[in-house]
């Protein structure tokens, strides 16, 4: 019943986005995804990593068959596209195989096996649908929010030392090599997420069940809640509001060489194309989730999580996509969501409720301060800068402390107790006293 309810809500949300996109003359997520059954996908990498996520429920033999079928289908599509001169892109085969597994689950599986396979397919399709709905939602933000609040965030960012301008100059100094690496990490965020998720879900095929909490859950909740904040606090980013990419809508061409002057911030009109997707930085939020979940893996996975977080921060700031204020808001946003999901999995207690309330309060306080105290923050950076860092650090410290205590409590529950030798049970015997059970028979 829960899965049916979640599926119904998700389908209704997709239909609503499809209708909204049609009102603005664009394809919605359902149409866009259906086209990728035949036409060139926007990202073949996402489709293949989604299929890999689905394959955690399959045996090794089934995985080899599924991968071979996907590559074979893509080979046929590639030849046809090459013959007719169409756009070349792989990924259709992965989508076909994922949908075929859904059909097999309904028609050829029963009971727990059907549910397990449908869950695997659902995770894969959720990742794909999440990307499509994200594009549609960004379109809606640009159409429905004609003014942006970049002047407020840029002014408040003086308290943090204008990190986007600083990192932007560093990335420029690294040349094309550093920029290409950061750009690839930024674009292929789903790859890092799936690598960590595959490690967490590696035993699903053997145990025939999913773990209580894993990275995909956090990713989906971040993607569900984050875009709603875009509508409340629309921001386009320094590369657009203060850089050449903003064109005639930019205040000036200042990024990354000259920090904007401190003045009286005002809402500023912007074009109807650029997404208002800065506050909070969801790329930072997702990269933080990857880092957190990689910490329980081997050293290679921990290195991957650390590298992905560091490179994502470098890209979000160094390419002028976000302000420093967006970054710390994204960290607080993720830790609050992660705490809530872990508390739901293990059972709510006072520490979990307290930390979720604290993280929510800090996140709201950040947004309110950016909106209503930016001039004061810029005028006293040595006061407000440390306060912003301390507020973020308090959530980080609370998360580390609380989760470590949860892990100790979980470990103590599974510790074996002192072994007791079995005692023989007495058996009553009429007229002859009592004899022991180990002597009977």
C-alpha cells in the first residue's frame, strides 16, 4: 500500500509538471523521457548508471544478460543513426532493458521476488525521472520568478570573503585542465552517487532485501524539497548577475576579478530563461550526501567521496554558479535531511528531533539573514562571517555527535551476551521421584 501511494503521488506530480511545461510551450518530463526510447538521449551516462542501480537486485548471470542486451540494442540504434545522419548518443538500450525488467516483474515474478525487482526498477526510473523533472522545474522557476535576489546574497557574501570571486580566479589560474576536470565532476554528479549507492546495495541480490537507509533515499528527498526553496528565494548566480553570461541583464561584468561594491540591495529583473537554482546549492547538498555515505566504505570509496565533494565545491564556486552563502546553506540542508531519514529508519528519539529542529532553524535563519541583514553582514564581516561558519559548524558537530551515539547504541544491541550452559529440565515421575530430561529415553 505504501509503494502504491508513493507511486500514485509521484505520477500525479509528473503529470502536473507535464501540464505546467506545456503551458510554457515546452515538453514535460513524461514526454521528454518517452522520446528517449527512440531518439538520442540527453545523457546516456545517466541511463546506464540508472540501469546499474537496478541491477543490484539481479544475479550475476542476469546482470551479464541485461548489460549485453543493452549494448546490443544501443549498437542497433547507433547503426541506424549513423546511416541516416542523426545525432549520435548511447543510452536507449539501458532504458529499454530497465523497462523490460519492469514487464518481467509483473508478468513472470510473484511475491517477494516481484516486489524486489520492481523496487530495483523503481530506483532506476526515479533517478532518470528526477533528472527530467529537474529540468522542467528549472524552466518553471525562470518563467514564474521574473525578479531575483542576487544583490542580497552577493552583499551578504562579503561576510564570507566573496569566495566565488576568489575560487573563480584560482580556477582561471589552473588553465583548461583544471576547468575540464571540475566541469566533468559537476556534470556527472550522478556517477559518483551511483558508485557509492552500488557499494551500499551490493548485498541486495543475496539478502533479497534493501537496507533501511541508503544514499538514494537522501538524493531523492534533496531533489524533492530543494526546488521548492528556489521558488521562495530565486537566485541565478554570480556568473549571470555579475558576469558576461548575464548579457544585458547583468548589473556589470565583474566576476571573477572585481567583487561587487556594497550598496543597498534590491530585487533585480532577469531573463525568462536562466534557472533560479542557486539557493541552496543542491550540487553541494548532493555532493555532501555522497561524502557522508562514502565514509563507511573502504579507503577507495572514502577517497572518491572526498574528491567529489572537493571538486564539486571548486566547480560551483569557481565557475560562478553559486555564492558562498549558497554553499553553507546546502550543507545545513543536507545534514538536516540526512538526520531526519536516519531517525525515521532507527526510530525517533529526543536527540534526532532536537537535531532536525536545530538544523531547520539554522537553515531558516540563514535565508532570513541573507534577505533582511545583508548590508549589516557586509559592514561587519568579522562578526557575521564567524557567526555563519559557527552556525554551520554547530549542525555539522551535532550530526557527527548524534550519529556516532546512534552507531554505538546499535552496536551494543548486537553484542553477544555471556554464554550460559543449558540446564537439564526436570521431568516428574510418579512414585520414583524426579529424573532429568537428559536421562529420559
